[in-house]
C-alpha cells in the first residue's frame, strides 16, 4: 500500500475541519483502537485459529484462579450475557474452561480455566504482548506514560458522567 | 455506584504490574474507547432508538453526497461486507438510504443518504457531538492536541507494520 495514491480511509475519515476538537480526538481514538484490534484479530486467527473475543475471555479468567461468575465476566468483557454464554459453551467444549456451581449462590455458576486452558492462553499471551510492543514501538517510555495518564483522565470523566442520560 | 467499595472492572482489569508498559497502555486505550462507546450506545438508544452501527454508517455517507460503494463503506466502517448488507437493508427499509447502480461498474451498487436520512443523521450528530464534548471536558485544548498527536503516531506505526503477520 505504501506509495499508493489511495487515501487510507477508516473510522476517522468522517472527521472534517469544522468538527469540534473533542470530536476529532474521539474519532482518532476510535480509529487507533480499531486499527490495533484489526492487527491483533488477524494475527490471533493466523497463529492460533482463535478470535479476539475468546482471547479476551481467557485473559480475564487467567487473573482469577477461583473463577468468575458469568455476570462478572460479562461486566469485565463489556459484552452482553448472551455473548458470554456462547463463548463459555465454545471454550468448555474445547476443554479450556469449566463451569462449577457457585459456592456463594446456588442459582449461579462460576467459570474457571482448566490447566489446558491456562497453557493455551499463556502461549497466546506471550505472542500477543510482543505484537503490542511492536505496534507501540514508536513511542518513548515518557510518551507511553503521558498517553496513559491522559486516557486515564478521560476514563474517569466518562465514568463520572456516563450514567446520566 | 459512587461511594461503593466495589472496584470498577473493565477491559483494563486484567492488567498487572508485571505487564509491559505498552500492554498496559493498550489495555487502557481499549477500556477508554469501550467506555466512551458504551455511553454513546446507551444514549443513541435512549434518545433515538438507534444503534451505534447505524449511526456510524450514516456518518460515513453524510460526507459523500454521491454515495459510496458497499465495499468502500465496509472498509471505512471496518466491518465485514455481510454486516454492511444487513445495515443497508435496515436503513433502506426506513427510507434513510437508497441503493443505486454504480455508473462506473454495472455489477456494483452505490449507497447514498436520502434527504430524510440526512435530516435524521444531522439531528443525531448534533447531540452526539455534545456528548463527546461533555465526556472529554476534563482535558485542555493543549492536552487534546497532545493526545491526538500521540495517537496519530501509533496509528501510523500500526499501518506500517500491521500487514505483516
């Protein structure tokens, strides 16, 4: 694609000079996130024949040896319960997760990684981290920290105002 | 939720202190984007009974009076052709878009906004911009510009390396 006269068009291509600075920033934030995600999706498929949704699911469970309730998992993944149920079915049939009755709530289930699921995740996570380091390689440690701090302030603001419609 | 001892958990909650700075930044970038998107989704539904996918679709068309080919639209929206076909069917049945044969390619179609679609989009876009300004209000003009520049460098790096698996 380099050297091509064809413009790169993406989620940001609808921005115009008239748009407010905040809107232009949001469109760039969205386009940047989507472009990183697209590379990660493509590589997870090519290297591990898996999806980003499955990878994110395993990543959340990996931090919590005792497992998570389905509802907690939905919240952390920011997806609906229906999606989590479908992913759980798929990953359980592959032997990567198991569902146990929740000791604190007889009507609920907890999901946790199996040893095979943990091994599979760790293999993917090692490569995933290397991809991310590669994609963010243009920024210095200082710039990474600066960006992280600015994004943290947006995140807090969104949490503070987000609930009010 | 304010005053609650319950930790806020999201896409970033899987980050640990051991993770590489680039990975921690990526998880924050993802969590920030998802949190803004969640507010926008919720408000589009509450105010206009519409989805983010439809809003983004109309936003891309609004910049291009002569319309876009389905494939161009897929690229800009960063979604698959199947999704664009489904969205086009839904928006056409509401009278917001029309499909015309492409004058440059008899096997292809172009999609463009109808006047009603343009009016509907503009009403939504005005409120959408106000929401984004509100959500990003914690940052100064200088910080918005700084963030935009840093994200632009990541986006370029991703484009430069993304194609290679």
